[in-house]
């Protein structure tokens, strides 16, 4: 595992290898039509639990340990970068972004800024994952070619006494690009 050109599934598996970190992989719940295009042999899933089982078996068949990360799904839908009026929850902004990676693409820059402005981080990790997932849905590229390699964007955020690191990873889904978010709890401050 070197650099950032790793499959996000393997990245999540290795981050959660020893079980000492809370790692959550957030992936889109695709329509059946899109599932047929993405998964091998036109496999389709009736529920997120069925898809999670498939993803876990796929990973365990390729690594020599049992990864302990959790998987959360969100409905894939069109994502627009148009500015919107923030909701009351978004106005309760979590105190600042501590670090962000360099810009590689203007659309990812705008997405990173929008994520940094989300106030949806709460003590409850499930709620934080759900809120983040709803903000990072499918990104349309307006028929522009996606660069051959876009590294993930890392954002480190602090919520009360917990520090989280969020990775935004582009992945091909039909003619659109879904963004996978990898959420890792880094440490808890005293």
C-alpha cells in the first residue's frame, strides 16, 4: 500500500486491520440498472445487507485477515455544485477544518469547500456518516473526461473531543462518478 492509488475497499480494510480504529466505508446504494453495470456478471442486490455481504466476501477473499470496518450505504442521486441556502443544521458549523490536501480538480475543490462547511457532525457516528453521505452523492462531469488519476482528498475535522479524517475518493459508476467517503476516527482528545 503506497501512495493514494489504492482501491478504497482495500484502504478501509487495512486501516481497520488491527481493530483499534473505527473505520466506516460509505458507498452509494445503486439502482439495479447501475448495479448490473458495476458488478461482475451483472450481479444485483435486493438490499444493502446483501451488497455488504458481497463486498465483505470479496475483500476477505483477497486479503489474509478479517477486516473490521463498517459499511454504510446512501442512495446515489445527482449532485450539484450550485450554491444553496444552508439549513439550520448546516449553520451550526463544526469548528473548522484542520487540514486539507492540495487541489487537483476544480470540481473537487468546490466539493471539499462544501463538505468543510457542513455542520452535520454530531457525537453519534452513524448520524455523522449519514449526513456526510447525503452531501457526497454522485457528481456529474458534464460530459467532460475525468482525468486518468485523481488522488483522494483528505479532510481532517474535529468534533468536540473526537478528531476524524475523511477521504473523498472518486470511482467510476456508469457515465457519472460517485464519491466514496472513507471516515476514520483518528484519536480522542482528553
